[in-house]
């Protein structure tokens, strides 16, 4: 038994590739067939035209017998960002929701890795911030005890733990103040 490919029912499977190729042929034809020529689209197409002309002049692209990529680095650094914006227009036309423009373009450019890299960078910044807060005495370097742990302690043990944490934070804070006086 045979099944249609994903996106084949309404032609979506082919509309994105045609949309992308149409932007490349805009340089020769001066018009696009898959998308409405409006302000934002024309701006992207004008920038793509400038990049393609630059590609010809630096021999990163070849004109004859058809446009041919000769330098993949040129594509990734110059063409791909503009083409990602062009792809975003298609995604908007397909009613893309729940994602910001810059996030969608970043995803097109870098894939899912971009988001995980961003998460890693955010964790590194949060870790550095927490370290600074400990050094300044704003937070205790010992981890915050859980509610279950605190509930298991007697009142005097809880008070002692709180005093210990406060004392550590005060010592750090006093140390920073004395360094500032120097």
C-alpha cells in the first residue's frame, strides 16, 4: 500500500522549494511568481540581488550556464541569512504561530542546535551571576535547604541553620566591604 508524502496533499511539500528558487530567479526576471511583491518582500529580494551580484564579482557564484555556487562559505555568510528571511515570509504565509521572527530565522539558519546553545549560554550566565551573588554576600554558598528537610528539623535546629547561613553571607559581605575600603 502506498501513502502520500508528508505535505503532498495541498502542495506544501513543493511550495517552499519553489518559493526559494523563485527568489534566486528574481535577479533575471525582476518578478516572483510564488509570492506577492510587497514592501518587505521587495526589500529582501533587493538585498538578495545585491548579494548575488557581489557573489559574481568575488567569484563565489558563477553566472553561466546557470547560477552555480562556487564558494560554500560565501553562501553561509552572505546568502543564507537573506534566504532565511525569505523563507520566513513563506512560513508566515503558512500561518506560523507562537514563535518570534528572529527565533524562526535563527532556527532556519542554525537548526535546533541554536536553541540548545542559547540555553547553555543562559545557564552559564546564571551560574556566573550566582557566583557573584555568593562573593558579594547576597546569597549563601551552601544550597538552600528543601522544605521537607526544614520540616524534619526541630525549631532550634532550623534556627541554628538559618543563623549559620546568615553568618556566612554576612562574612562575605563584610569581606567585600573591607576590600572596597582599600
